[in-house]
């Protein structure tokens, strides 16, 4: 039986989890990376907020969309810009990655995006808030791994990098 790939496992886990945000997976073969993009939205009913992204593009519409990403990459082969991602997760593709670790990433992502959705709504409605960003909390992530291990729900089964 073929070993399960990280790409397949992420896709299935995201489908089954019924996340409250839009997402897409991209396998960036040239950069030796798997990227998980996600988007959240908020209404800008009064259009009192003109939003510029980091590139300076203005969004003056009624819907504010915020997109970010998590990247799984091989530091020996990838040349990614880590600060382009909410979280960049290095792992040796030859050694694989544990399912429990990926599960902790997804659980932490759900928390980050849920809090981020609330913060984005506040940003869209409160003119005193002038910036918005998502924040990954490594302490919470490490705590999630510990909890999964403590309750015997951390799987050490390995997920491999997909083959071309």
C-alpha cells in the first residue's frame, strides 16, 4: 500500500473539517512547497474604510477580503520568503511529517482564523482600528501538540511529500 502524501491528507482533512473560511491547496513543485491559502471576508457596509494591502492596492468595495497562507517547505530545497506566510513550516521531505503535527497545524489554523474573522469585522466597523493582521501563536500551537499527545490523539504516522 502506498504511503499517504501530505497533499492528499491536507485536502481530505480540510474537506472533512468544514472550515468557516475559503481555502485552496497549491503544490508549488518548483519551490518544493505545499501552500495552504485561506480567505476571510467582512462587510464594509458604510464604506468608511478604504483599505490598502501591503502592495498599496486600495479596496473600496462593500466586501473586504483578506487572504493569507501557510507553507510546508523543505529548507534544503526551497527558496521561499518565510515572511510572505502566516506560518512557514519547515520539514525534511525525505524524513516526512507526522499526521499529528499536521492535525495541530489545522486545529491552530481554525483558532487563528476564527479570531481573525472577529478582528476583521471589528476593523471594518471601527474607524479607530487602523490595521489588521492575523497572528500565529507558537505557544498555542505547541500546547495543541502537547494536548493531542496527552489524550492519545497524536498520530505519529508519517505523511510523505508527493512524487512528481
